């Protein structure tokens, strides 16, 4: 651990831990990503080839077009409310919302009825989103938290949002499940450890050494989202990488310059994420009375919406048709690490509404 690379936030955390004791994985992740001064998302634009990772909207406009058509189709089949909130959580550079807006201009009344609201904490990314959407003549409303989204029917997308919400970790030992904590080693570097007392609320068994992740923040967010749609109507599309069924395993990971790095290296300067438990999200959504569709793979979803036909259409006028083929293959890529299979999609709708486009195959 003595060779661990530090950062300004790492030094602050080490000093706090030395004075006050170890912190939870959840607190570490929250600080590393969202610290007001040194948090990863608060001080930089991490997207694209020059950043630390690339998301689907940055790969191709086709992704956002498919999302937009899905949302607009459902709005129309839900009675075309005269006013609704078109919301994105974690909007990145604004690329996805811009593509959604362009794709939906063909549907009469949709733009007139939509009020764009972006849930974003980063001042750097807020500025980029305003710039991106201004090119389309759109002025979004920004809020910091989901509970600040104005009332009304809600059509929402969250792409690679839940994976960045802080998680809790527990490790099974002969004495029970112990919370995983972050303390200091003899040299003062950050290191993992376990709480001395077991966490009695976890009642099931597993082999010693098993890691259990609980996406408490994500489940709370899902509950609020599903309740909102249950009472006010609309649709939420959640796209992220993760697993269909709940299980065990350590999925916490750090990324910098498109490479995986140690989770405890340079907090605040690396992206931290964990795989999304889609089964748990579905259970929460159904428990509050919403209809939940999926999860299905991103590849299945995009194909059902017609992305291959859209690619063929774009290639007819493209200066570089091979680039469109490459983007399509990347979005639909199979295999354990391919975006088409690793990424899943789940939808949350009001009870009794029709299944959203793309989910008929799995409804």
C-alpha cells in the first residue's frame, strides 16, 4: 500500500480517517465522486476519447434517436398529455438529450408539451449541457436532486447513472457479515478492512470471503422514481451495465484514461462505478405499484426499436459508411464485455399503460 498514488482528496480522507476512524465504502464512493471541491464529477468533463470513458450517446446519434422514439411513442400511446417533464438523470455533455430532441421533432405536439429538466450536480457538466442544447434552441432547467423535478407526468431516461450511485459492501466471515470499511495502513495509505461487529440484519448464509453489495442509494432512487410515475404517469428508461439476477461479488471498479486502476488510488481523480442489480430495481419498482419491464439486453432493446434499419438509412448519405457500421457493432456487441449484452435496460411505467416500444418481446 505504500506505493499507492495519492490525490488532494486522498490526503483529506486520510487525515479524516486518522482523526475519526474508518469510513464505509458508500461514504468513500460518495466523496470520491461528489465532493464539492475535489469530487470526480464536480471538476471535470470525463467523457470521450480525451476523458476517462465513452458512453453510448458519444458513440453514435443512433442510440439517442432510438431512446427518443421510444419515449415519444409511449407519450403518444399514454394520451399525449399537453404538458409533461422530459427528464434525464446524469446527462453527461447533453448529447443524449440533444439526440432525443432531434429525433422527436417529427411527432406533432411533443416538443410543445415537453419541459426539459436535467438532474445534474456538476457545474462543469451543467455548462456543457447548456451549450449543447443551446445549439438546438433549447434552454433546459437544471436541478440537483430528483425530488426537485417539477410535478407532472414524467418521461425520463437514466443512462449510466445508477452505476455511479454509492453502494455498501459486506464480507462474510465465520462471525457473520461485516461491513467493508476503508481505513489506513501502517504507512498512512488507504486500505480496506472490516467493521469489528457483524451486521445482524443480513440473515442469509454464504461461504466465508463472499462479498455482498447493496445499492442502497440506487434502490432509494428507484423507489422515489417508481412512486412518482405510479401517481403522476409517464415512463422511465434505465440503461446501465449490470446483472439481471441478484447475486454476490465485488464489482466496485475505478477507471482513468479508459484503463482500470486501483479503487483506492487517487480518489477524486478516477471514476468509480459498480454493476447495477436490475433484479433488485425491479422488485422495488413493483413493490410500490408500478409496472416494470425487463431487464432485457441493450442489444435486444435497440434491435427491437429498429436501430439496424436506421443505420442502413444513415449509410446511404454518409461520407464514411464504415464508421456507422463500427458504431452499430459497438452498441450491439455480444459477449460478457460487449455493450449489447453487458448493458441492460429496464422500464418503469404506470400500471395499466401499454408496454413501451422495444419491450413487447419481453412483456
